[in-house]
C-alpha cells in the first residue's frame, strides 16, 4: 500500500485507466500467437484475464503492474519474451505506444478504435507499421452497453494488416462476465 500511496501522489494514476479486460475480449488474439510463446503482460496481475487465458493456452507469462511496483515506463522483464500483450492505461496511450515501438517487440494492445480519429495519434502512426484486429462488437467492461469499439492495435503479430473477428456477444447485461483482476484493485 505504501507504493500505491506514492503512486497516487505522483499524479500518474487516473481512474479512467483502470478498466479490466473481460474474458471475451482476450480470446480473439489467442489464435494469432505462436505456440508456447513467452509473453509480457505489463499492465496485469495474476488475476488478469490475459494472464489466465494465455497460461491456459500454453504460453509462458511475465506480468507486471504499477500496483506491484513495476512501472511499464521504467521496468522490463529480465527474461526474454516474444510478445507484449495487455490493455494499457487509456490516458497514457501515446506514451505507451511510443515505448512499445522503442522496445521493438511484437505487441497487441487493446485500445479504443476512436483514437484513430485523434490528430496526434494519426501523426504518431504515420510511417509506422500497424495492424488492427477489430472485433465486431462494442464489448462491455462493466456490464453496461459500451459506447465504442475496443480492438487490438498490433505490431508484428497478425498475418495481415487488418483482420475482423466475430464475437458471440458484447459482454453486456445477461452475458456479462467481468475480469478477476477487479479484486486485485488496491483502490477498491
């Protein structure tokens, strides 16, 4: 909790950044990963749906989170890894993307598709390789109907630049299944 209090004092925390990826939104990326890969999930805990489902799929996982004293902007696992996969803090999306391209490792990050309309995001991606794994539903993170589509922004992961994936439901109302990571939140 001491680290959490210092994190809050630095101003690097924003409540808009803590949305936990539901299971239905992890599944689409699984089939595009090489078997038995080593994957770093930098915004996750052991209860993250990424960590759980990637392990179940036979991958080797390294997870880290600011709550665990591992800040993505200054931390990197010592062990070699093949992919970086997670749902990054929304308010720091450009900083996260810059660091990901600096690391030059294949990545898949869940981001809202509307960010492609932001001028600074368009300028950032100009001249960079980008792949999109777009799901056909506006997936809910809290059981309520989502207002926009969240999909995977990828680098060196997909076999082609744009792929559309069908989901059985949008994870809202009677279909809602939340992330186990909610119980790890030290602010809850």
